[in-house]
């Protein structure tokens, strides 16, 4: 099936070339970082995790969201998800690929990855994060590829795939739960020290991931002969709506806990995000944009007509995706470091090389996704 990745329209090749350009710029910036060290980034002693880890955290959620189509199709036999499931599984593959790349660029020197393998520490959350991320990547590759190959041949998929499908469902939950434990297990960071951190991560994942998947499904429908199915998209939009409501509710719970208790250490990060602290307001416009997009998305999604109107649903999905990206992929990680243990505010803003590297990683992920979707749609068109 791999040969299908090498044949396509001019639009397909132009897209790949455009992504390769961004990948090349990102790689050049990474070589500069590799030579000079992490001093070229905006990170420092007080804010030691920046845009790299923020993107990693957000993309783990996008990867985990594949379970929203895998679970109803394979476990509950809801046939309408049959066509769109492969798109969700391949989206998970591309997302985890980006997650791993963001970890590599954040380490400064990639050989430091060997420390996890040469000196495994099972009592470390990072060790288990490595296990669940790589395991989830291979599960989705094996499941998606073998199911698609069986469909191309017109035969049932191998029996050994079914246990892997069942295993992938709790595994999807585990990748974002373990990632949440990375933050919730740090007692010195009061913004992250909350029992609902894993629940917040999962709720945001189950709205941002389906939002992106719906947009990708419409794109596939427009530029190929493969139709993922309008009914599947509508059902996925319902899942996204409920998850968005829960995600916004959980953010509200953090505000209530912090401000009703009047514990300064729990209030400071939220004040910094939405009002500014000691004159520092870098993230304030972005967080108010998150709030505005979240409210706008909810108003649109709660209107039953939106789910049946392609244009309105696309707008709502864009609002959901970017609101969750702003909340988790920008504000959540940085705010956990502010203020520092001395109650001083040291703001973080990404440097140009950081942004270039981040764009390069995103381009790499979409390159992988484009190739996988090209293979999937070619097989689907052939079968049809």
C-alpha cells in the first residue's frame, strides 16, 4: 500500500513541498539550537518548560481523541463510524510523532533520551510517559495499517488485531492521564496541583481532537472521492459539544477553588493569565481570546442547526480547536511557573528559533498525516 503515497495530483505534491519547506526551516533552526544550546530559547531558570512542552501536552490530547471513534465502532459496533475510524487512527499516529519530536527538541541534546532506556526508573512518571506514548504509536500503526490492508484485500482483518484494538481504548486514556500526572504530581506548582488535572486534560482532548478530525474529514471529502460520512461527522460533533461543555466547566471549577478559598498561591497563576501580575500581561490577550472563542463555540454548537450546516460546523470546530490550543498549548504550562518560588514574576515568551522549530515539528506531523491520508483515501476509493 505504501506505493500509493508516491502517486497523486499536483495539489498533493505542492502540499508536500510546502510542508518540506517548513520542515527544512525548522530543522535549520534546530541545528542552530543544537550548536548553541537551549540558551537561544526564551526558557530559563524560572520557566524551564516553554512552547515545546506546551505543544507536546496539547498534541497528546489530540492523539488520545482517536478513542472517540475507535470505541463506538469496534466496541459498540456503531457502523456510521466505520469510514472515519481510520482517519482518527492515522491522526493519532501523526500526533504522537509530533509529541515525541517536541520532547526531543526540548531535551537540548537528543542523546539524553538514552538515559530513560539505560537507567529506567519505574517510580518516575516520565518513564511511564515514554512507555504509553511509544506503545500508543505502535498500536495505532499496527491496527490502522492491518485493518486498511484487509479492507483492500476484501478479507476480515487478522484475529490478533482485535485484542490490540481493545487494548488501544484504555491505552488512549492512559497517555493523557499519565501526561496530566507529570504536572499534578509536582507539589511546588500550585496551578497544576489539582485532582482534576487528568479530567481537564481528557475533556479538552475529547473536544479539540474531534474538532480537528471533523475539519480533516471535510477536507478529505472535498479533495478526494472518499466521503467519511455526514452522519459520522454529526455524531462526532455531538461528542465534541459535550466534551467542550465539560472542559469549560472544569476551568470554572479552578476559578471557584482558587478565589473562594482565597489561597494566594492558587490565585496568582489565574490572575496572571487573565489580568496580569505585577505589570506582566504577556498572556492576558491570548487567554481572553480563549474565553471568547470557547463561549462562541459553545453558542454555535448548542444550536442544533450548526451540526447540519457544514460551514457553521467548520467555524465552530476552528473555534473549539484554537480555544483549547490557547488554554492548554499556550497558557497552562507557562502559568504553572508564575510566580516563581520567591513570588517573583519572570515572564516567558518564545524566541524566533523556538517558533521556527515548533512550526517545523507541526509541518512534520502534517507531512506524515498527509501521506497516511493519501494511502487511506486511495484504498477507500479503490474498494468503493
